[in-house]
C-alpha cells in the first residue's frame, strides 16, 4: 500500500490487527516476538525473530506449520561508532527517517 508522508509517498506493508497475532494495548499495538539464535551466523545476523506462539498452540501444529511461521527480522551485534569502518552509515543519519509522520 502506498502511504503519503510529509515529503513523499512510500510503498509500505500494512498488517491487519485482527487475526494477525497483534494485540491492542493501552499505548499501542504489540506483537509478541521471540529471538532465536542461529546455530551458525547468517547474513551478519546472530539471531532471527519470529512471532511467539503459546506452547500449547505450537505443539498442536504440524512440523510444516511450525516451519511456516514467518521470520520477522534478524539481529546482529551492534558495533560502536568508533569501531565502524569509515563511510558506514549510522541509521539515525539516514534521510528517510524524517520522511513519514509516524
């Protein structure tokens, strides 16, 4: 879906809250996630993030259903600025950070 920001329109992913594992709390919408460590590091990442599912629900799933739970993202160690190679961009320096109003 395209969303119009302050300076530009960007293509975005929109996730419906109902039936998605998301829940609405007092201060926002939340997703219960868990980080799982890779046996061997992949793509600089040491862990991957998946939606956390209640044990009873997970155990009732087939192995195929368990493997089909999508990976939300990855985690990698943070390298302090003074140790970064010259020219590597800090995420706060990226221009797109101020583009959308949220």
